[in-house]
């Protein structure tokens, strides 16, 4: 080999060696970080949006406790969220420590449930002003169809509309076929009163006998003009029903659309702020959420948020260490821990930022039969 060729080969091999060394160094720098993360017991979850999709505060999330006296088995269904209300995934079985009356429970099993849901769509569909009703005629069916897209064959849904009174458009049925047909037969909103509180109470009463995970999706401006039920009574009815209301608030969107008619239009004097605040109070009291619809394009993300919040629970089960199958009320607590150190669990997003976890659960239970043995 000529000396010139040998120099070229040597130079080429040197470049390959340097590149390989750089890659090895980079991998070596990454591996300790990953190993360190594993040793610390931290849980890494996907990065979620920096702000919640809903406005105001989220209400207390529904949780369940089932006790079977014969086996002393306790089953908890709990919701775990980040500070912005998004479900926190990737928490492992070994990260859950369960305490009953201060005693840590052994042989705890943890699963994740994606429950079927029963949803009542309640749509505002009438009022005193023609232009206002024209907007409702467009927004109601359109937003309803986006809800239909997230329903599965395991779910049940019904459609209701209200103006001066509540009207059932379609009774509860599985899947989305009947749901879509109902949206095609909503008709044309007529000039009427708009009695939100009466309609909401009637709808809640109709859902009381429904079992399983249930909710109302309310598409509304929040306005109420002539209900027999006052606002305070509506709030109390919502509080005692235990059925979450996910309200999609139309006031901002509709107000912008009709504002072109100027300050002389009769609907320009509507107190939109109070309507929005009262709608938020109803949703939060129920354990649900309110979403201010700024654009129709936001609807799919809103429904994804609703279904994640409604469907998903961590399911924890254990045989109680208390040998009695009865007795007084018992206290339960769930902590998220690092199983290696026993210290509180650190949850990090994809960027390495520590994310706080909020656990929504029922904190006591009475040891009596709450499900068929």
C-alpha cells in the first residue's frame, strides 16, 4: 500500500473511532441518569398540558368503596390527577400503600378500570330571541355529534332538550346510533322561556335509578328566566344527586355571535357573567367541570377530557386485616410511595419536572355488605 493511501485509511479509521467514542460517551452519560431514576423509584408520566381545559375549579371526583363481609375484601375505586386535573398514568402497583385505621394492608392488588358510562345529553334549545335561538340550533346538534364520537358500544346515552320545560328526545340506549338519530330530530328552537334549573332537576331525578358510572353533559348558556326551582334549590339538588355535570358553556360564543346587532338589541342586556358563574357552581358542586367553549374546534379535546375524567379509575383491592366482618366505620388512606425507601413518591413528567398528585377517594367506609357476595 502506498504511503499516501495508508494516511487516508488511518485518517478514516480515526474518524470512525472518534464518532464511536462520542456515541459511547453520550450513551454513558444517559445511562446513569436512567439508572439513577430507577434507583430513586421515581415514576415518569407523559407531559400534559400546562393548563386545564376546564375553567374555574373541578369538583370532588366520585369514588367508590365496596366491602364484602364473607371475604372481608375491600375494593376502592380512586381517581389520581395532576394539579391541572389530568389523569396520572404509569403509577405502578408497588407505589400504592393502603392503610385501614392506621394499619398498612398487605397483598394489595391494583388495576386500572375504563368503565362504561351512561350519559344524558341535555341541550338548551329555546329562548326569547330569534337570533339567539338560531345559534343554539347550530351549536347544540354539532356539539352533540362530537359527544357521539367518544361513545362506545358499551356505553348508554340519551338526549334531552329544554326551553320552558324538559323534553326527552331519545331514551337511554346502547351505542351511538339512536343518539345520532335523536340529534337529527331536535327540531327548531322556538320562542319560549329557558328554565335551566327545572330541567336540570328533572333530568337528575330521571338518572337516580340508573346504575353504574353516570353523568350529564349539559350544553347551555347558563341562563334561566322562569324556573319554579330557584338557584339555591338547584344547587342542593345537584349536591345530593351525586351525578357529575360536565357543562359546556355557550355564553361567550353565542354572545360574540349576536353582538353584531349592537347595544340596542334586547339580548345585549343579559347578565352573562352571572349566568356563567352559576353554571360553574352547579358543575363544581356536582363533582363535574365546566368548559367555556371559545371555538367549535375545541369540542373534541373537551370530550376527551370529560371521558378520561369520567371513565378511568385506579381499582385497589385487599382483604382487610381487621378480623371482624362488621363494626363501626373504618378510616382508609392511600399514599403514593417509593417502595425502595418508603418515602413519598416523586412523579416526574417527560421533561423531568416533579408533578404533584391529587388523590380523590372516599376516606371512610362502613363494614356492611355493599355488593352482592
